[in-house]
C-alpha cells in the first residue's frame, strides 16, 4: 500500500478462494509469530474473512481449525513466538504445523515473509490455482505500515524456469526444518504461470540466504534513480546505496536517521515517516534499538517486529530506474548490514516500463504529497522532532539477543506419566551445556497451558524438571521462557520441545469444546449447511467458567429445523467435501463420552456409516 487511507490491503479478501475453488494448503514464513493471530487464521484461509479475534469458539472457527494439521506449514524464527495473553485448547491443532528455524549465530535472523497458498477446484481436483504473497508484514495483529505484493497463478503445462528460485527456497525450508513439504506443492511451483497478473511485466524471485543472491548487493552499472524505504538503516549500507544511483531518496524513521552520523546526511534526499501517523509506540520495545552505537552489529528490526499496536513504519521497498525500465523490489530486507550479509530474507522483483510501473519521481510525490508537505506519509527529515525518553537500567540489546539465542538453541525433551486420578505429570529434560549469557540472569519457564504462578527456574546444574496435575487437554509441547534481569521481566517467548503426546488428546479437546449431544447436532448441522454460527464457549474460559455460560446461536435460520437425514442426502449430491468432514468427525468422536453421556448413539453412527459406504462405493 502507498496511501494508508486508500491503498490498504484486506488480508482476508486477498487470500479468499475464488467461488469455484476451495483452500487446500498454505506455506508461510514469518520472523515473529503471534499465536492469537494464528488461532484465527484458518477462518481467513477457508472463508476469506478478515483476520480478527473473537473469543467465542464458533462453529466456523472449529470447522476450519480442525483441518489445519493437514493443510498448513508455518515457519518462523526460533525464539520469536509471542507469549499469548491467554491459552486456548484450540492451539493444539497448530502444534504440528509450526516449524521454528534456528540460526547459527545470535545476530542472524530468519526474516522472510512469504505466503504460498494452494486452491483446488470444487469439482475437478486436478484444477489448481495458487496465490503468492511477498510482504514485509509478520504473522501478527500489527497495524504497522507495510508493503506487500499479491500474485495469482495457474498451474500450467510448461515448466517456468524463472520459478526455480522460489522452488529452491521451499526446498531450503524443508531441509532447514527437517520436515517434509508435500511433493505435489514443490512440483506445482515449477509450473506456476503468473502471466495474467503480470500483464507484460517481468517477475523474479530472490531468496536471500546470508547475503547470497541479494539483487542489490552488487550493481554493475549505477541506476539513474533509486528510492529506498526501510525502517532501519546503518552507516555502511546507507553509504553503499548512495553509490548505486545518481539520485537516491531514503525514506525511513526519524529514529533510524538520528543514529547515522550527521555529516553523511547533509544535502541528501531523506524523508522521515510522518509522526502524525505514529501512535501507541511502546517505549520499552523501542529502547531495544536506541542505544546501540554500531548498528551493523544488530540482527535487524528487532524492536519494530514486536510492536503490538500503532501505525509505525515497517515497510521495505526498493525502486530502481534507468532510462527504459523501472524495477520494484518488495519483501523483508531492511537497508542494513544484517539483511545484506547474514539474514535469511526474501525479495520479489517486478520489472516493467515507466508506463507499466510507478516511476521513482511519481512514487516520491505520492509518498510526500508535495502539494501538502505536512500531510504526506513522509515529510522531510527534521532531527528536532525526535523525542526519546530516557530508559533507566538500559539492558544491552546484544545481551538479550544472546540469551534468547541460547534458550532457543537448548535441547529440550519431555515425557509424561498418568496419575491415579487421571491427571498427568510432565517431565522436562533440558541440556544446559550451551548456557553462557543466560547464567547472568534469572530464567523462568512454564508450560504454555499453565498459569503464571506455576513456574520453574532454570539452573545450570539441574537438567530434570517436573510439572504436575495437568488434565489431558492441557498437555502441550510448548514452553514459555521468561528472561529477568535485576528482577525486571525483559522478554518472554514461546518455544517447542520434543514430546510425544497421547493420540486421544485432540479427541478430548474436541469433545470438551462441543460439550454435549445437543451442541454436537448443531455443529453437524452447521458443517452440512454452513447457515448458522454457534458460540460453543469462550476460548480462554476454565472448566467452571465454561459450564456457567450457556451456548448462544447467532443468525440461526430455518436450517436448524431441517432433519439431519435430509441434510446428509443434500451433501451427498451437492457437497461431498462437507459430508466427508462430518464422517471424519464422527469417526473421531466414536465411543467418546462426556459427563457419562455417549455423544454419538448407535442409530446416528449407523446412519453415518451408511453414507460413508455410499461415498466409498462412489469412489
């Protein structure tokens, strides 16, 4: 987007399936990950609705999130999963779809932000379409000013050689994470045809692995003009970009410019993000970047990635121009040494004529609104506008990153035992050999599902830890680590550990959420008709709170009175995907009991088995 008032990207609308297609699979990469945003992502993917939070567990949310394990892979920087404000049992459905990427050094980052979404035709599964998104935005609820490019593609019959870098990057994710990405996805990538969206423009992919393949590192012939948007800058990279073109325009934050030597800013075209657009900047997060003298040591936009609210600059965009061609580079890379030398990044390049793409001069005019200089997204840099609060007991950003990297790199495994009252104890083994910086601070940790008082302290000479008294639904492969320095909580984050949990856990979670036979029938009705939304509970309620709140039906329509048998018949003839989902649910819930009540009686199970046989015979 270029104008925050007019050119906003509606994420839900952008990933919405076309009318005759269903969402099938998504691969996404992000630096930081918000579990609360992730919780509601399936609704956006399956229905195209906005990514918003609603603490009610609706039929819509339950129907989509239960399909996640087979349809999603999210890759993020290890140590950058945000601690959620509350725990939801529904997060269990995401556990096997989150892959943390560790870096070798503390000042390196896994920083790319791309989405590759696969859709299949409702009637002909061989017809596939894809959406590719390359953006500067993380998978969070951030309202920062970001950039993104969204491209639609069809799977053609001819191999497209220019897609090879995208294929290589997906292959890199597979090898780095140690997991398997579906082979049919990788095969499709080499045949993706973006021509309809490109309309004559040229598309190139640039996955950047520790500086390799960065399209702007080595420029043989200087451009005529170059425009750079980046929330972070450093002296080395700033000076190098001045040599890449005859005219260079820099758009950044006042904070970023203030860290550069004043002498190199003289007579330069530099513009700061309009402070009138900024709000809700958290001082403690901003301070992480404030007092670092050598910006080249930073691993990148650590502070900006963590902003929760506000409209702060987070966009990364490079536009180069010569006499006949304009190039737009959109993606994750800042104008800093880490982004050019050490990080894993991704840029997408779109090239075309001045008639096809906005030129540097036109883009500059849009950004600063020259006729109303104080109303533009950017204004000329004025060092006097910078207001930074003094932070007492400033903690070195490098120290925090080292501690985070150590904790993220620890080998952690777990197992469990069952008590006589059917509660569970979880035993954690932590290899502390790598701990160095962490020993100088106070590290506490707890299970993601436990309350804030149920915490343990990490000790150098202790490897075994125990958490007791959890029910089956509360078992989780995630820990929350909290970093304290001088009794002050500096940072907390979520990370996974190796543990094999009982297979029946998801079944227990599902039956707990559904609650009783009446709600189950309403949920089945929704799956078959999609015409009613049932609030089953609130996602952060405990058992006693949950029982005290009755379910509520919103937008209930006449569909609730239609016999289940008729809906099954309709689904058999018109919507077999929904019928398959119902049958899978029933197989999962077979023999499941809640409050000494069998959720699915023999008559209903027999009816569904009949429809299952018809489906199997038809295939």
